[in-house]
């Protein structure tokens, strides 16, 4: 296999990793955050919710927070892997 073919395979792997990272940000980060905000805003304003939050509300908020953080950490790790792969491209 020639150098150009190896470089193209590396680019394709890096693109795959970056696309998975974007999917993590959207599915694991943005969607839970927006669903929490819309459920909270539908019932009461956020400032009111923060002052009257029950234990159950706090658990829901923390669960969403953990999922969002995990999604962003996963996306950063995958992007780092893609960047490392791209450094292997030969001239």
C-alpha cells in the first residue's frame, strides 16, 4: 500500500473519531441539557425553580450535569485521539 493510501486511511479514521465526538456533544450533552431546561421552564421559571428546588429536582439536575460533563469529556478524548492520528500523516 502506498503512502497516499495510508494517509487517506488515517484521515478517514480521524474523521470518524471527530464525527463520534460531535455526536457525543449533541446526543449526550445538548439534548439532556435542553430537555431539562424545557421541562423546568414549562413548569416554572428557572430562578423560581432554583429557590424552591426539592431533593428530587436536585437529583435530576445533578444527573443531567453528570451526563453533560461525561459527554464533553468523551468528546475531548476522541478529538485528542483524532489529532494524534493526524500527526502520523506522512509527507
